[in-house]
C-alpha cells in the first residue's frame, strides 16, 4: 500500500498573504472580489497538491463564478424570496394557507441547495486537471437534490437513525458519477458497519439535552416576560455558552469518531480503474482538525478560512492512499460538456463547503 500517492506542499505564509490580499480587495470592491479571490485560492491549493508526483491544476475563472452567481440570484432566489414574502404576508393576515406556503418555500430551499451543491461539485470537477486529464461529474442534479430532500425528511421521521444509510447512499451516487478522463470511480460502500459509532453519537446528545433542561430550570429561561432585557440577554448568552460547552464535552469526540469511520468506510469501498483506496484517519486527529479550523476561521473573522482549507486538504492527502498507480496509458480525456458558468447557487448561499 503506497503512502506517497497524494501529497500537499502548500506553505502557510503564502496562504496567509493570499488571504489578507483577498480580504483587502473584498473591502475595496464591497465583496465583489470574492469570486476572483476564491479562484486564486483554489488555483494555489490545487497547484500545491500532487498525485504520484504530478500536480493538480485548477482552470476555473472568477468571471464564471460571478456570472453563475448573477444567474442564480435572478432565476432562483428572486422567485424564492417573492414566495417567502407572500407566505409571510398571508401569515400576518392569519390566512390558513400561509403556513402551508411557507413550509413549501422551505422544502423548495432545501431542494435548491441540493441542486446547487451538485452543480458546484460538477463545476469544480470540470475545472480540475491532472496530467492533462479533466475530471468530471455525470448524473443528475435533480436526482441528487431529491436524495438530499429525502435525507432531511427521513432524518425527522426516524429521529436521525436513517442518517448513516442516506449519507452513504448520497455519497455512492456522487462517487459513482465522478470520473477522471473516461475512467469512472466506483463505490459500493454500505452503512451497516457505521451504526455502532452512530449509536454512540446519537446517545451522546442525551446528556446535552438533560443539561440544557437543568439550566432552563435554574435560570427561568426561556421566559423573557419575567426578566429585564439585560438579564434576558445575559441568560441567553449563558445558554449558548453552556450549549457549546456541553456539545464539546459530550458530542465532539463521538462525532469525530463517527465521521472518521464514515470516510474510512467510503474510501475502503471506492475504486478507480480497479485500484482500491484506504483512509487512515482517527477520531482524535479529526477532532484536532475540526477545532483548529474553527478557531482559525472564527478568530480571524473568516479572513484565514483558506488556511483552514489548506489544513483540511493536507490532512486528506496524508491519510489517503492507493494500492498502486493506475495505468496512465489507459486513461483518456473525457468528453462530458463543460459548464460555462460557476457555482452560482452555492455562491448565493455564501459558499457552502470548504473550498
């Protein structure tokens, strides 16, 4: 099993300089620069990532992201906001159809997010090259959006227990439609081995809920009518701090353990050109990555988010390995149409995802 197939060579100083320059240009351009700034960050991170010693190449353009954003605002979000506004007016007027219309708007939003995520991934893949081979993503954004919507509905109906099954199903769909050149990845992962760790994660929320109930009894929250405004906001802040501390104490490690097991399971059942993968990632390492990225992003007010992205990419390269090198002579450039515009829907949602 090779441990050197993937490597990342990015330098902290270079990413910090890039982040600061992007932040300053965003201020000067009233955030308009963010599309070109994101492109520059991706180009650097991709260029510093090597597979079998050969670097990736990102060929996307900021103008493509900007045009995609404008199209999403015009075609998708303007009608959505009109629908929400009409629903709110109907609720104020106590129209019984207002609640139904508002619920329909929320389901529509989740559906649009699913479409946006898939189209963003397709754009990202088609702008990624390695040794002249272009990556790609086939499949249907509508099918993916329906899977996401079904995931959300089933999570509510099963109190979360459908989570591993649907998450693996969704990941299989994405990977089985991902390719480099004409060679498609295959994934046959199942969710069964994940449920032991998921059970530990599910039950870890019980002490969090219990502690919040105790705190509510001790502070009379949430009963704002019995408090002065200053007291109410002070207790509200205490609730949030207590909630964060409880999640960190009880949930963080089980969540990291489940997430690490999830990606190990996905990698172990994914193949490319008949070659298998493995992902040597443990819970503690993932937890340190989560906490470090959160602190870097929060303390820098989001300016150093590219540093967090670099840390994530470097960790992925260090943990991921392949059984052997593929036969490069058998890999040919794919013929999938290349989208002309960028991930507009995701950009309109303020950039869901790491990169």
